[in-house]
C-alpha cells in the first residue's frame, strides 16, 4: 500500500492511545502467577528476565545497557541467574500467557471482536514497517525477531510492544547524545513534574545518595534551577528538544497507515485501553490517571 506522511504529533497520539494495552504487563497479577510456575519468584527477576528474554541468555550488561535508567546492581543480582531457572524462550511464552489472561479478563467476550481485529491489523502494519529499520535499536530488534502470535488480541499487544521498544530505543539514543546517564535522565523527567521523583527513584532501585549526587551534577551543568529540583530554562528547553526529537524519530512506522490510519487506530484503541485500565490488572492509581489523560488527549 502507498505510504503517506504522518506528523510527529499524530504518531505520538497513536502511541499513547495504545500504551496501556502494552503497559499492563508490568502490573498484572497474572505475570507473577505464570513466572512462579517456572520457578521464578523474585519480582525483579520477573521484570528484567521477561523483558530481556527476547535477547536470549544474555549477560547482565546487555540488560543494563538497553534498559538504561536502572541501577545496575539489582540487574546483576538476577541476570544471568534467571537463565539457570528457565530458558528465555520459556520465560517469553510465560509472558505471552500472562498477556492472554490479562486481556481476556479486560475484554471478555470482545476479545476476538471486530474492534480488536481492526486495531491489531493497523498496529501490525505500523510495527512491520518499523521492522524494516532496526538499525541502532537493539531492544526493539530483539523483539522484532520473535514470531508473531496468531490471535488478534496478542497481535495487538505484540505490535504495540514493538512500537514501544522502537520509540524507547530512539529516546535512549537522544538521552545519551545529551550526555545524560540513566539516573540523570530520571531526574530530568521527574523535574518536569510529570512523575514524582520518589516513584522514579524507587522503581529503578537508586539510593537517595545516588539521586542527590545526580541532582548536584545536573545543577552544576545548568539543567536544574538553583533552589529546587525543577528544570531551569536551559534544562526545560533541552528536555523539550529530546521529547520533540523522540516523536520525530518515531514517525517512520506510522507512515504505513498514514494520518487516517492513525486516527482510526486511536479511535479503536482508546475504548480498549480504558477497559484495560479498568480491568483490575494492578495499575497504580497515579499511572491510571496519566494513561487516562493521554487517551483523552489522543481523542
């Protein structure tokens, strides 16, 4: 099919409308259930092993490099130990089983309905175009090499996973270009006011001392205001440039469906995403609120 131009804003909105459909895998209680069946009981191991399983039995350094903003120590504590408990292939299939259970819980009898099928077809077209350009995007490329599932709801989830990792790898490249390390990237994110700093610090396993040192480095380089953990005018401009360029580098996949396809995908995905948020799948309240705001903006 012919390609049509897509604005970075449209690509951004399409991504945001679908993101809860992927993001639930990090919170759903079905995840721990399936990983425990394999003998994996440590929550950190569940996260790092399930998301990096697409690479195969890699050392911790690969996960540290591609996940970017996590403290390396907890990664090394569970990788490569996870591969001694279960194979990466078994862990990936368990992850997909958790996706299946979760989306069936959220969507019920509509799991194979026309809306899911149509959204899956559009998202897959975008994701398959992304697969034509894997260079420089290692976490995306690892997932792109996996076989596509058969059922539409799993196709939709896998497509959004690819689009998410494609976007994420581009974002990491831009953070590196700006000279930010992992904890500094988190601090600049929290300084926008979008996410409380304690949420980002704790979820990525950084100590208060690490965080304080990162704040000091950023303040010395002019990213933060002198009297608060808030972006300076200079830091705000640079952070905005990173986000703007991230959107620009994420356009390529969506050109496969064009502006009309992006609008249609948003319209299809928004109600499905809301049902995922409301599906008792473990989303923290603050994250649910942010997802809802993003979906509303996408419509």
